[in-house]
């Protein structure tokens, strides 16, 4: 009899090592190719299950999830019901790390296995985390698991979706727990592990879900949180009560009592700590058909799959499921949001316009913002947005929009961007007109600004709708490049820039279609006026006041032009005075930026407004309603003046 096992479980080792090598390859490529933007969640089944739940309860997909992740979630369910938790045993990188660290703990004889009632009690933790994960995801359509998932935290480089303390805590628990306690993360904390065990009790999950659907069909309103709570609570009870699966599971590890020599190597080598040597058929809820027990067995035809020599079966089934999931996930795509606010008749008669290449359609939040924008447009009845290919479908009234170009123009946002300030010595500028193809998304404006800042002497540009888009470039007189030089700049295929201390890398595909070599000559003042964009804000029930009670306090903003991005702080501060009802900037005849602060003369005075402008701190209200106090960065060395309202300055 062999007292130890030196054989390898090549089926499991292949998958585990392959997954880790793929992740390492992606990481190395990301390091070498800065334009590479991998999606480490592309085939995450837990994200897919959350996305599916969000779609069924809210009609929208969570975060950046697509049909690919949903299909992987469905494949996971199918695999568990008919076979076992193959993802846990062969694919999950957290499970692999936990298992390998556990072997390290065994080597130093510092790892133990939690048994008895502590084992059962601790299993409640993963069900609580599962409930919280789905509850907050379905409430917001944002993946809650991103906040703490060790895998996502590490592969994303702790991006903004990660709660740093939560993620670091989870990583420490994964590492230390695996070394000292058998698969602590997998058994007691992993929400996907809890979901997988629920699917092992598929009849419970299906029964509660079926009852909920019947209740809804009968017209009774019942919030989804109740079936979610019952399913998770019932899953925990069934797990600790039965400790074995209940379903049509087609595949099991079986033990032949006649040939077994009771060496216990199968039990000693089981990563889950299942006492395989005591049963004839392994039905333990933790079994994931990894096959380590079969590999460890020294006796031929003793430990098998369904009493046959089919060690290859789990790996083969897993391969088929993965391939099927990938293929099916690419055949169709669910919209991240699909909102229709028109009547049934309007939707049936509506035209459908599709626009692709919208880089700003990248998650649930941006898709929702786009839909909210479209709601304000007369003749638009609905929007479906797809983050997978950055596209939208728009349902529109054919009587309002005669052709689809009107819809496309509606989506286009003209922009003016100053690339760099002009020097005091520049008195004359040249405006060149170009047309650029594959330039439509709002992000393209920012990318072009960064591109021209790095590679040209242009001081500004503005975009106008056309097919292709018209772009006017402004250069100091005599500084414009040749057609060939400008073409080389615009048709750059990559862009690297730094923002907020972080380096970004973007792939570009713009094409310069035309270039008018005869520029329009502008004076310095004309250029400033052409590129100026006024700030206009009305608040505190502006429209409820008649002109005879309104006045304006005018003051120079020239010293503060570099702070234009922070004007909103000043406006928020001024709006605390209920007598102040509007704020607008404009240029006077000399090109000096001025501010007109409109106020109700019976509620406040110019003196109070002037004092508010010069205070040491600003009291601001943020978008969520939270208030705060910030240091006042604005300087006003000159005095202001009071004028009648309206004034032609406010209608320049």
C-alpha cells in the first residue's frame, strides 16, 4: 500500500494553471501595451447572475455587464444542477489561491479544519454576504461585489469601484484564512459559493421563484426582497441541515467497498476536507468533482466517477459548458437599459435609429444619463442602450423627425475647446476648416484636445455637426502645419495622457477627410469672442419674478478666468441668498469677462452680494444635497456696479 500519493491531478491542474497564466499574460500585456484595456470580468458568472437579477427586477443590466456574463451565469446554474460546482473546483482563481495556500499551511502543520457546530454556524456568513450583494446590486444596478471582491480589487488595480478597506480586509482574510483554516473564504464567505450551494438545492430555488411569479401574475404587489430573503435563508438551513446536494446530479464520486483498503488517502487529500472514505457515493454539498480523491487512491477501480473510469468527464463537461457559454453569449445581447415612455401605439409606429461607437455609453450610469437626456426631446419615445458595443437604439416619431440624420444631429454635441492660452505677443490668428471622420462621441473632443496639446501648436478648436464632422482649428498666425503634418497628427492611432495623477492609454481611429488651406484671419479679440462660452445659471424661482423687481450686480471676473471650472462653487454659495436668482458671465467690448448677478431688490442688496463674493469661505451644496464649506479661491480687486435688468449684456 502507498502511504502517500505523488501523482498529479492533471485535469484540475491544467485548468487552474491555465487560468492563472491567462491572468498573468493579460497583466503583462497591459504593462507592455498601454492601449490594451482588458475586461477582467468578461466571463464572471457571479456578475452575470447579478446582472440577470437586475434585468428581471429593474429591466436594466448591472454596471458594465453584458449577455456574455449572463450566459456564463446561466451555464454555471446548469452545470451545478446536472453535474457539480465545476467552476469552484477548476476555474475560480480565488479557490485556486486558497487551495495552494492551504497546502503551504499543511506543510508547516499550521492549518486546521473547522468542524461541528462552528463549521455550520460560520456558513451563515456567506449567505448574509450573498443577500447583501444581490440586494444592493438590484437596488442600484451597480455591482456591489466590486466593493470587496479580492479578485476584482487585484486585477483592477483597486480602481474607483473598490472600497479600499473592505477589499484589503477581504484579501487578508483570503490569504490568512487559507493558510490557517481549510478554505475559509470558499466555505464561509464566498457569495458565489453560497449561490452555488443554493442551486444544488435547485427545487428550493425554483419553488420559491415559481411562487413569487404566480403571486405577481395574480396582480399582487410583492417586493423582490422577500423571495431573495427566503431563498438565501432557506439555502443556509438546507445546507447545514442536509450537508448534501438534492437534485438530478448526473455525476458523483463513487467508492467500491470491496476493493477499498481503508488507507484514508482520499479523505486526507480532499481539498474540502470531506471524509470520502466513509461513504459509497459522495453527495456532500462541498464536493466539486475536482478528482483529487481519485488521484490519491492507490487502488485501481476503487474511487471512480459513477463507478466507471471517467476521470476525464468533469473537465470535458466544463470545457463544453465554457465553449457553449462563450458562443451563446456572443449571439445575442441584452440592452443595459431599455426604457420606453411613449404609448403602446406610439412605440409600435415609431422609427428606430441605431448609433454605434458612443464611447460614453460604458455602464448603467452613463446609459441612464443618456436616456434621461432623450426624455426631454419631443418626439423621442424610448431608448435602448448596449454597453457591450457602445451603441444605442432610439425610438422616434417619424412625423417629428423626417430622416435619421436629424436624430444623429440630435446626438451630436458641438464643442469649443481651448488647448492652450495664447501668448501676449499673439495679435492675429488663423482659423483652418477640416472635416474628420469617425469623430462623433463626446469623449472624442477630449481625446482630440489632448492629442493637439501634445503634437501641435494649435491653441483651440471647435466642432460642428456634419457628416463627416467639421472641426475648426485655431493657430497663431504662421504656426499652422502642412496638410501632411496635420493628417499625421489627427490620424495617430494611440494617445497617452495623464489625468489626476493617472496615466491613460487610448486607441484612436480618426481620419482627416478634408483640409481647407485658405484660413480665415482673426484678431486676438475676435478669437476670444469666438471661443468664449458663457456660464448661465438661473435658480431660486427666477421665473416667478417680474422684471420690475429685478436688478443686476456686475463685476469683473477677469482675475478668475482660470477658475472657470469652479464657478459652480461660487454660484452655489450665492444661491444661499434667496434674493439672488441668476448668474451669467459675458464679455465686454474690451474682451474682459464680466459676471452679472441678478437679484430681487426687495430681498437682498448689491452690498450683501459683494460681501458674499469676498468672503473667506464658500458655503456650497453638492448634487446629493450634502452641504459643505470650502475656501474661497476667487479674487475681486475691483468694485462692481448695479444696473437695470434686463440689459443687453444679458442678451449678447
